[in-house]
């Protein structure tokens, strides 16, 4: 599924944008001008990675400081153990698009239960 995220000019370098889909996705624009998209929810606990700290090609979770590599989704710093899902990003005519991965997301249990319709 291809989702229009925003105009490239509306996402300054060093910033992130959260897409409110299920599960949410974050688009990051690095200081070097690269664009990355990952699942927005930390795999350790329910925290928005778009609210985290972007440094180079890593984002630090604002809750418990897990770090994720934006290029691969890999966990670089615990307490998270599972990677986040990555998505392809395209820019066409100044518009940023995210091609959502068909892989299963790694969500913390409370979020997975909520999305499945169970108790959070």
C-alpha cells in the first residue's frame, strides 16, 4: 500500500512525521537529507518513535532510550530486543510517499492486543 505522507518541503531535515495508520508509521528526514520510514511504535513498550531523538541514521525511543537503525530497523541499544519494520520511501513531484511493508510488525504485547481488538 502506497501512502502519501507530506510534501518534502513540509518535513524539515532533522524532523519526523507520524502517519496515523494501523500500526502507525514514522517518516524521518535526516540532517543529511535522507528519508526513512519505520513503524512508529517501539518494540519494547508503547512509545512513539517520532517523538524520539534523531541522530544520524538512528532514532532513540523517548521512553527507555532504545535506539533503532533507520536503515535496517535493527535495535542498536536495549531494552528493546526486536527490530522495527522498515518501509520504502519515495519522492515524486515534491511529494513523499511511503510503501508500507507487507512483513508482520514487531509490536509490544499491549499494542498488538489493542490492534487485534482485545484488552490493551
